[in-house]
């Protein structure tokens, strides 16, 4: 039953038997047989054709929704038997984190816990959370996520400062150009959900405002576009550091500043896992000695 549900989960995520097979590292025929066995056992149709793809029926979607918490609990229970300093952690990490300071942080954890296998996956934060919700990942290292996800435990790590990369790295006077038009992350991102509220709340205190002229899906692309003089970019400071943009060229926000929350997110039972406890401790220690500021 478990392997059959995993096949249905993979099919929901990938949309084709071929991609689901690659995800599960089995043959396409094996995926079809597992789905057929599940349908025969429960007497329901769980998939239907959708053009060249396959989609889940409403019954199939309800089945996964009801069984995801149990699947996640089973996977966590199996991981609990791993040696304290070994085992494996599967984690989804925000792309802007992994492409900046996150990779170095993971490398430090690996150097301190060499027997711990860490499987990395890069996503936008909401997508990483979806994989934790489905039980595919144990943890998500997220940007813009704080405590508004009741089914999870979110451990705050720090607040990463946001900065403006001025077009062509030329000095600008924020108050003289208010509102300042910038290029920043897409409005559906978790980071923008926090930034938008904070920008509106702090603009009166600062004496200037920010106008979002255009959005993209990548902070790295935004910073590069700004460096080349095409627009002002609003990005996390870690991204500018990874690109080697000199700190004096950046425009920082006056008090109370502008930042995005960085959190480690998982289920309560996951944080009780010995490997996760060690991972969390070493990550927190690294960030305390290597502040992103």
C-alpha cells in the first residue's frame, strides 16, 4: 500500500508516468502496476488522461490529502532508528538562500557531521513547504516564512537585511527620488508577502517610498540587472555578497531597516529527530559566527 501511494504522489507531482518513474527510480511499467493495484484494492479510479499527461481524479486528490500526514509520520519513524551522527536529511532550500550563503552553511554542517547525508533541493519557499507537507522532504530552509503555517513548526534563524543595488552601482539619494522605482521579486513569493507589509509600514518613518516597477523570479538576476545599469534592484544582502558587489555600492535602509525572515521549517516530530536536532544546532552556530549582514 505504501509504495502504491508513493507512486500516486509522484504522478500528482510529475504529471506523466515517465517522469514519475524517474522520480521513483523504477520503470514506467512499475508505476502503472502500482496505480492499478491501488485502484483494484480500493475499488476507485484515481487517475485519468489529460491530453498527453495524466492527472488525479477528485477521489485521487482526496486520498492523497487524507494520507499525507500518515505517510510523513511513517517516513519520520523509519528515520528515527538512524545512528545519532549518521543517517540522512532531505531538505528543500529557497533558491536565493542556496545560491548565496546557504551552500557554505551546508558545507560547514557536512564538515562537522561527515556521516550525515544531506540531500539538497532548490525551490521557492512555498514549493519547498509543499514537499515537506507531502512527506518528501524532512525540512525546508525558507525565506519569508515566519509563524503563519500552523501545521508546521518554524524555527526562526535570523533576519536577512534587504538592500538596494543602484543602477550601474551609482550613488543615489533615496529621499530625493521618492518614490524610488525598483525591480524586485515576484508578488506571489513568500519574501514579498513580508516586504510589502513592511515597506508600507516603514515608508512614513523613512521619509521616502519604494515603487515596484517590475518583478522577476530570481534575486540573482535582479542584482545582475541592477549592476549593469538597467534598473535599481531590491534584493537580500546575501545575494549581493555572493556576486561580489562591493558593500559601499549598496544602499541600506535607515532604521528600522528592511529584512526578510529566515526560518527552518518542519513538523514537530521531525524536530525531535536526533539528526535534525544536530543539523539545527550546527546551522544556528554557523549563522551566529558568520552573520549575513
